[in-house]
């Protein structure tokens, strides 16, 4: 089953939030890529609505998940999510990364960054997707994973239109400025999210495995591949942090980006002893961030409507 025909309907006007059914067995995988995450969600028994703009990846996943598409457990929405999706049939320029498919984006500034980091992009035209209209059709999911290279907050802001919100949501945290991270947290708080976890993504294949008994869906033995978002919701390990605690953690994480990240001031040092100094700084920051430095973080958020009884599943 495909939902490509849903692309590009008119955006909802302002007014009272809409009452849309919440579905506890539903997950939105916004940024399907090769299906690293949807594979896990599907085998845990969840229904999945997956979004992907790259037509090559869509074709690959149609073959990989044929049985789930045929049964209706998986719906594939093909196209790019924009703040203003435009009219039916409208297209947008998409920068398809030639070396790292996960870096595909609709944002020219992100494509420029990718070029500075040594990759190239081919420009193609893809359909636009009205994210809010997809929510109206399929309902509010239990968990929403968002990773669409610079447009994550478009999906977060779309949730303002609806009375209900996902119990859990995750986004890729901004690396450029701490103020951007603060805006992300503020937007989530405005939607009713009050507890947070920063999850360093590069360590997921080595450190995460599904708990038994399961705390989300059914148990599915799984080895998380590189690039996957890993565990979610009640199955995430570690303590949930308040707003002030998550912002303090991100101040330290942002310091790692500033010093050792893609455009970090220490990254290109070439004088004798520079590598050792970088290693020392990374080690010190690791003690405080509790993750690799500079790292690659997703922010997981838990909505306040999640009951205290349900929260005990995490203990």
C-alpha cells in the first residue's frame, strides 16, 4: 500500500486544535532511509507509516518490506515534508547525496555543508507531502521518530494543529548553535513534553538491545545496524531529564561540537601534539556528556500525559 497520492493537499488554517484519534499501536518513521528503524518497529508488531523523499530508497524499501506493505501493516509515504507543502502535484528540489544517502535534504544550506564535508549531491524533483494531512488520515501515533536532515521541526510544529500528541517523540538535535537546541526543547515543551533523554547515536549498535520482557509491543530479538535510531519510549535506558537538566547536558554536548565537531575549531589543528590534545579534551567532555564526543545526538521526549503507572515500566 502506498500513500503517494496524499502528497500536497492544502494546509490546515489556524483555529482550535483538531480531535484526531490516537493509535497506541502506530509509529511514524519520518525518515525511512533503508528501513533500519521500521524493520524493528514492524517486528515488534506495530503498524508503521514511513516517510521517505529519495525515490531510490523508496524502491529499495518497497522490495524489502513487500509483505508488510501488502498486509497494510506498513504504509509508505513518498515525498518531501515542507512547512508549506503547496498544492497537489507540486514538486520541490531534493539534494540526493551521492556518497551518504542518509544526508539527502531539501535545504541548500545542508547540501552546502555536506559538500564541505567531502560529499556531492545530485538535484532531483520530488513531490511535496502535507504532513498534517497524513496525521488526519492515519491518526496520532504512540511514537514519532523524526530524522529528515534539517526539517525535523516542521513535523514538530505540525502537531500544534491536533489535540492529542504522541506519547513519545524523537528528533535529531541541532549541531550548529545552542540557541537552536533551546528552541527545539522550547517547542517540545509548548506541546506538552516535559521529560527528555539525549541519546548518542553512534554507540547504539554496541550498547543497545531489546529488553526482555518487552516494554514496548512484542519482543523482537534485534541487532541495531549502524545509523538506526535504536530503542524508544519505555524501552529506553537511563534517567529522564527535566528541561533544565537536558539544557545543561546539551551545553556540554554543544561544547564538544564547537571544539571537535564538523566545523570545530580544534578539528583542523596540525601542530605537534594536536591529536593528543584533542583526545584529552574529548575524554574530559565524555565524562560529563556520558556519550562520545563530538557525538551525534537524538533528543527523545516524553509527553506529560503518560501516566505515572505507565512510567513505572521504565524503572
